[in-house]
C-alpha cells in the first residue's frame, strides 16, 4: 500500500463522536435491562483502545524547514495528522528499505 493510500485510509478510519458512541452502544438489545447498576457496569466495561496503549513517545531532531512544512499540513488536516503522517512515513520507509539495510553488512 502506498504512502498516499495509507494516509487516505487513516483519514477515513478517524473516529467521529457518532462512531465512538455507536461502538459503545449496542444496536439491538435482546432483553431490556431494568437494573441501572448492571447497565452502568456494562457501559464502563467497554474500553476504547487509547493511543497511549499502542504508541510510545520518542524525541528526535527534525530539520526546521521540514517541520515547518509538516506543521502547515497539520493545521489544514487537523488533530492526529502528524501522528498518522509519522507512522505512515516510517512504515513506508521500513517496508522499502528494512531488508536492504539489515542485509547490507552480512
């Protein structure tokens, strides 16, 4: 999958508030629940995976001109763009060059 396709897919998979609510709320209930405590426990037991559960913070240096360009794109695309961009750019690079680099010194 190309970098452009990965960014498009990532953008399409964004959770909107409606999508988040839909994933938490069952579409059809077989039997109505009358116990309020039971309903609250069911709702609290469903936990959405958070970014901090799947990602690690890392500090690195980036050229000022590249960061400026990336910030401009991020302002247009909105929240989460920079994380998705870095993830997809890194994945794209690794898929293309990982084997070559690892096998270079063998």
